[in-house]
C-alpha cells in the first residue's frame, strides 16, 4: 500500500477519479436528455416510453455522445500515462501542474461541448489538455529507455 | 510482485480479466454478425465479401456496437477504480462484494443488450453496476485526500 | 519506484506509450481531414470554418473515427493486461514477444485502416494482435486463481 501514500501518485489519483466522476455525470445527462426529448437508441426503450416512433436520434443526444467519446479518447490514456509518470519520481510541483492543467482543460472541454460554446473554445481546451499528456509520454519514454 | 499476491488485488484482477474477455467476445460476435448479415463498415471488406452493396448498416450490428461502446464507457473506468481501490486496503469481503456486483450486472447488461430483453432490464443492470463504482470512487477520494 | 526498474514492466510501458502516441496521431489526422474536407461534427465548428453547410459527414473522416474506436477497443485492454501480466513474473524474452507482436500488428492495423488496404490485411492484423492479449489473459487468470 506504499503506492497510495506516495504524494505524486495520490495527487494523480485525486484528479483522475474526479475526471471519471465527470464522465459518469455526462452519461447521466445523456440518459436524462434521452428521456426528456424522447429519443432512444434501442426499440425496447422506445416501446417502454411511448412507442417505436421514439426510436430515433436527437442532435443534443448526439452532442452528449460525442462529448463522452472524446473523454474516452483522452481521459483513459491520461489514466495510464499519469499512473506510470507518477512512478518515474517527478517533483510534486511539476507533477501537480501536469495533472491540474489536464483536469481544468478537460472540465472546460465538457462545458464547451455541452453548452455548444463558440469555436474554438472546445478545440483549444482539447489541445491544451494534450500538452501535459505529450510531456508525460516523453518523460516516461526517457525513464524506461534505460531498461527497455 | 507483492501486488499480485495481495488477496484483494488478485480478486479484482480475476473479475477484471473476465470482463475484458467478455468484451472480446462481443467484438467476435459483431464480426460474425457482419459476415452472416453481409453488412460491412468498410468498402474494402464489402468488396471481398460479394460487392459494394454490402457496405451498409444493419440494426443488429449497430446493437452489438452499442453494447461494446457501453462496455468501454463503464468497464474501462472500473479497471482503474478497482485497481486503485485495492491499494487502499479494504477488507476482502467488502471488496469482493463490490467486484462481484459489478461483474454480474455487466454480464447481465450484455445479455440484456444482445437479446434485446424487455426494458428496463438493461438500464437497471447498468445502474446497479454503477453503485460499486461510485462507492469505490468515494472511498478512493477519502483515502487520497490526506495526501493530495 | 521499483516497478519502473523492472525489466518486463519497462518493456511493456515502452510499447504501451508508443501505442498511445499512435492513437494521438490518429486524432490529429482526423482533425486535419475535417479541416481539409470541411466536414465538422459540430455546428459551432462549421460556423467558424465557412458556414453550417459544412456541418456534415465525410467518408474518410468516418474511416479515421472507426480506426480510433477500434484502437480504444483493443489498445486500452492491452494497457491493463500488459501491466498485470508484467506483475506475474514472466521471462523477459516471452513477455517482449507478446508486447512486440501486439505493437507491430496494431501499427499495421492503423496503416491498413487509414490507407484502406485490400481486405483482409486489416482484419488479419487485428486477429493476430488478439493472440498475445488472449495469452496474457489466460496467464493472468492462472496466476491469480491461487489467490482469488
């Protein structure tokens, strides 16, 4: 259990879990929008909520889906990179900066997606969030290249 | 290699790997349905199997795809939460209960999806599976908040 | 930090990070194709790049999306299986073979997808990449079954 008492690893886990909770919230929002707009992906759900005519797509449901998919494409790799980066022994100040930038940019990304904020808010927050990820990837590759 | 000899971590890994195998099986089923129904996502696959008219969508292939995507949205976060939760030193009885509920609900979710069982079987199994995930997320946040 | 000095774990991390970088590159390509073909998933992006008529789908953008989704379905499970497999104490030669086969087949898979190579290049590389994954899954289940 030494890992969980490591300051950098704990800091990483804190932001990582908050980001997963953020993803769960997007899933809950998607479900609520499906119910409110009566737009179901499956005929069996439509049947339960009024009839097969509600087995249909809705632009806002699709927007929620895209926000969720983009999170999977970016937050899941962060879970791996952040965990391994924590093992390479970075300073807590530098590490926290990596995690915090990623966290804040991904929260902004979700807000920009769900509220359809004017471009390029969403793509700028996506791009900024990638900087700590590329940085961690490079530092990990340098750390393991001695052993790999 | 002390981690792999930890009872809680081993219990988690056991169910986690079975769930990944379950996901691989859904991918195999999707491929078989594509071949049987002749519905290919890529023109080069359609050309090999009879012609470009088979570059088309099929409702049951799309159902398999949705089951797979829902698994990614839920099982991948479990892989992270379960691993970190195991490091926080929970009792094996409580931990096994978390993993087992998630495992059984996600297997039921896949069955409900692939056999189009009457609503709300699928959404109830999805919601029940989220309970151990939220529980683990809260326990992890409490464990790291001392150090983060 | 003993983990990162473990030869098998370092070898795994090396290929895992390269595969994540490969996924980031596919995301960058998707964005570039969207700009070049003027095909945007969101109306706010289309508005910024010429008008709502560019809020549309494009076959090559969809191809990039499918390549990315297939990577999520396969590379993310590898991140988990490879990490846990490294903890089971395999020989470095056998482990490296697992990681290398997966790595090379997934790179070939992306090339076959993005260049629409003749079938069954893409599906063969997908299937070959699954062999080390199934092998690691079985070895992990055998390793933890003593403790689970």
